[in-house]
C-alpha cells in the first residue's frame, strides 16, 4: 500500500472513531464554532481597516483579536484535557521545545511596555536607537507579541491533541514545533510589504551587526540588543537543545525508542551557546576601548562580562565533578559575578548612588524622570534577581519542581528584571549623562548641518 493510501486510511479511521466517541463529538461541536467565529470577525475587521488611515486602530484590533483567539485556543486545550484526559506527551519535553516562543512573547510585551512609558515621558528613544524612518511603536511591538502568543497556543493545541481527526492533527505531533519555527523564520525574511517590511529588514541588519562584533564601531542599538540577549540566554540554550533533539534523541513522531538521551546539561555545545551573549558584549567593550582609548568604563565593563565566562566555566566543572571544592568555587564565582553586575547596574547603567554636594552618596540622583518609589522598587528587585541562582538551588532542594520548570520561572523573572532595567537605562541616557557617547548629541549634529550648508553656499558663489 502506498503512503498516500495509508494517510487516507488513517483519516477515515480517525473520522469513524470521532463518530463513535461522544466526548470527542461534543468537544468538537463546542470548540470549532467558537474558533471559526473569532476568525471570521478578525478577517472582517482586518479587511475593513486595511484601507483606513488609522494605523493605531488597526494594530489595536489585531492585538485584541490575537489575544482573544489565543485565550479561546487555551480554553479548547483545557476543555479537551477535562473531557479526554491528559495527552500522552512528556510535559518537560514539550516545554523545552516551545519555551523560546513563550519567552519571546513575554519579552515583546515587555519592550512594548518600555516604549509606551518612554513615549509618555517624552524620552526620544527612536533617536537613541537611530531607527530612521521605521515608525514602529508600542502598538506594533504588542502586535508581534500577541501574534507569537497565538502561534504558541495553536502549536500547543495541535501537538498535545494530535489524536484528534483533522487536516493538522493528522500530521506527526512533533512536526508542529518545526512548522512554527520555520514559519516564523520565513515571515521574518519574507519580501511581503504588508508585514512590517522596513522594520523587519532593519531589525535583521541590527541583529547581523550584533553577531559580528569587533569589525565596526559599536552603536547604541547594538550594545542594547546584546544586553537584551544576555537576559535571554535560555533561548540560545533551547535552540541548541532543539537542534540536538531532532537530530539525535527524537523525530517528528516522538522520542527515539531505545536511545539514551544525549541532549542535556553535559553538552559542551550547550555551554558554548550559553556564553555567546556575554562573549559578544565582551568583544563590544574591547572594540569601544580600541576606538576611544578610555579604560574606564570600557575595560571595567569588559571585566564584568568576563566574570560571566568564569562562572559558566565553574558551573560546567561542578556538573562534571560534583564535589565540595567545585561547589564552593562555583558559588564563589556566581556571588562575585552577581555583585559585580549589581554594582554596575546601579552606578553606571542607571547612574544611581551618586555623590551629593556634601560628598555623601544618596540613594538616587539629582535628576529623575519617574516617581521615586519606582527607583526604590527597581533597586530592590535588581538586588534580588541578580542572585536568582541562589533561589534555584533552594528550589531544587526544598521543592518538587523539575529543574527545567525552575529555569522557566527564573527566565521569566530575568525578562522582568531586564524590562525594569530598560526603563532606567534609557532614561539615564536621555537626561544628558551619555557616558559612553554612543549617540551623537543633537547640538553637535545641528552645528555640523549648519557648517555643511554654509560650505555648499560658499561653493555656489564661487
């Protein structure tokens, strides 16, 4: 029998099973009309707004309906779980395969919140990032986040309920994550003009500059993106796990039977992926020192990222040989790195704890944009979350949480810490401190433009 005949036979058998199972029939009759209703409403509203001039209203409508559809799909997963029981899938494996999309969704919503506050406080973030004519804002960022959430929820549904009959559920269960990531990559590089074309290719160019450090002077956007990557280390680790699992430990049909799992914490490639953002920032700091000749702050900042490399090496050594000495070395490296990063956050990136006119250090600084309680909250949460590795040790010893569940929770907390960091870092750049001189001052740019105009006028007279 040919492959096409087998597929047709499988679909017909599934349809017969559907007709013979009242639970499946009730679930389908309840869920599918709801999903189709929201899909039709979204398409009608999208068509009616496509020719309109209110771009903000169109983005808000997309965000609203992507969120509603996502909630409907999650509701469908919950209903089917109650009616049919838990699916036969390893939840830790599913979480590791789809965790990058979940974290990116949270991250985009966090950056949308950053941009919203910057615009409300009249902070010229687009000038700092030198976005040019890319007129994207918090609405567009929220739209991307809601779209990722919708794709994430749909992939969860199709993966967990691959036993249901239908055009998508007849596919192998673990093919859906590959379709999700492949679709996102195709959309990112798509030549379509309708889907943020200019912003997408501007972003691709910035990402290319970030991952090729040392060959050109470092711009503000490059260093900022690399800092964001330092809070998304688990994404790089999960990408390594994704490639390793599909090539070694599993297939689109599920885990390989009789194969010992090779994709774990003891992979050397995994360790290299985990230090990639810190290496990029280290090279950027060295390039900044080469261009400016200033040992402070650039070499001191490079030293901060070198501690990240040291703690990664200590952690790797402890996992290979778990004795008391290696544990003490690892804890000491983690403590020193966390304290170093905390000091840099408060004094350099945020410009807080500055000296007063009487020579005493105060908690904040003279010029602030936000309310004082927000700075106090930011300092406390940064102190706590910089030492999140200690909470991980306690959680693994005293709770029943799996290691990957703990990693997911702490990764979400790290994204939250980075979002708070963004608020004050960009505000500190805006109020005129501009320590690193990443962006040109408007006054200097204006004088250069006036000089060019005078030179052109003088040449015309000649």
